[in-house]
């Protein structure tokens, strides 16, 4: 018999309460019952996003909301600035290219975060830039960006700030309104603790003004149509209403603790993972580590994939590196429904994998360091 543990940066383990909600009988979505439920769930999303802005819900992966954040606010030929520090920053440029948007990629070294003043200089150099697209957490590198600093410089211009918080939402802090984030996108299968299938997009009044003149093609991801339906506590197309109901349960769990306490828990678990892997002689890949996940660099000559495979044999799932980082790093997430015991289990799994592969380390060092960090 084997028990499986998900320590990947999505999908994450789902709490039993949420699974039970998903097991309830299905009902018709065009009904007062759905509208009442959707209204309640939408209200619960606002304190998690830390915004008073509209929050639109789409039946899609997080990438759907990323696409929506471009097609609803731009027109063909518009210029945007995309911050590319990993695979998901790269995705912004790919979406722009697909829709004929002129994009300048601000390339930064993987594992680093963008300099807000460098962004300010680029915006000053070209005031015609309509939007800045960036990450809260670059999932491929385990790096958190300084959105507060970016928000300050973008707010001083006519451009809007669009943030991919798919991996970061409810794990790394984002104060959407206070940090001048005009469009914030998120996904369901990360720290929001439900299965994949929902994405979200908050929209500021500054962004809605751009939406009024947007000429890019849009149908399913039409934010104006979604906003009109939202005013009636509904959606323009068939919603994944069983997932929305499950989201209501997971949000109840988050809000019972308080979003700031949830963020503090993620920070504490992440710090414990960092302490544990460093005690094993491994190093952190990111210069600005996120709390949503930890990217870990293996020693030269070691293929990180062998550690991942050895852990999988024990039922422990972590994520590999991507592109140039493939084989060099593995990524461990303590996101959403994660507790102290998960950190200890993950570190023990890393130690067992290193033992199987004959890699040098002091047995128990990782678990001990993690425990010390957890115990304070």
C-alpha cells in the first residue's frame, strides 16, 4: 500500500471538507440557488485578494485569466512591457504575440526579481506603453517579486499593472488595492485549496477605462460580459458551479484563520523547508525566495530528476525544473492545505532519496533543522 503526498506547486492537496462539498449532488446552475451561492463566494474572495474591485470568475485554468487580462484591455498594435524572469513571465510575451500586441520583454536572470526603478526608466522612455505584465511568484524559479515597489512606479503613469498571482495568491502577500495592482489574476488549484478549473481576475477602475476602448478579439473571456453578469450574481456562460461551491468551503477555512495568519503560516513553513534543505548541503535557487514554493539547487554532477524519481517511489511528489533549470533544481511547495508534519515528511523524503542515490549528507540533519525552525 502506498500513500501519496502532493508537494508540487499545483495542484495541491484538497482538504476533506472541500472534498465532501464536491461530493454533494449536482443542481441546475441557472437558478436562484446558484446565484445566492455565487454572491456569497464572491464576497469571500475580496478579503483574500485584498481588494474592493470587481473579481470575475472564469471556468478555466489560470492561463485563461492571463489571456483575459490581455484581450480585455488592449487593442492591436498596443505596446506592453512584459517582465520575463522564468517560464510564466515568458508566457506573457507569448500571449501578446498571439494577439498582435507589441511587447518589450524585460529579461531578468532566473531566480532574481525585477528592479522597480529599471521598470520606471522603461516607462519614462516609452510613455505609450499601455500595461506592465509581471508575476507575484515566478513559479519556475520559486521567486517572489516586489509588487508594492512595481505598483508605485506604474501608478505614476497611464499604464496599468497586471499581476499573475496564480501561484502566489493566499501564499505570498499581495495587497491588490494598496499596491496599485490594476488587474490581478489567480487560479483555484494552488493555495486556494480546490481542484483545477477556476480562474479569477480582479479589475480596477483604471483598467475598466482601458476595457472600454479595447479592440482585441474576445468571446468566452469577455470581461465586460462577465461584469454585467456579475451584477446579477451570475456568469455569462456555464460555470463550474460545483467548484465554486467547493471554493466557498475553502475560503471559509482561510477566513476562519484570517488571511494574514494564513500568509504567516506559509512563511513559517517555507522558512522551515529552506532551513532543512540547506542543512543537507543543498542550496536555494532563488535570490528572493517565495513562500509558495522553494526551488532547490542540487550539487554539480547530480541530476535533480533522480531525486524527484526516488521521492516518487515513496509516494512523495515534488516538481522538476524547467528549461535551463531542468536537471539542476527541484521544487517543493508547502501551499494551501499544508502543516508542520508535511515539512518534516518532505525533508525525510529528500533524505531517503539522497541515501538511495549515495549522495553525501548527514542523516537527520534536514529533518532536525526543519524541526528547529518550526519550533522556533
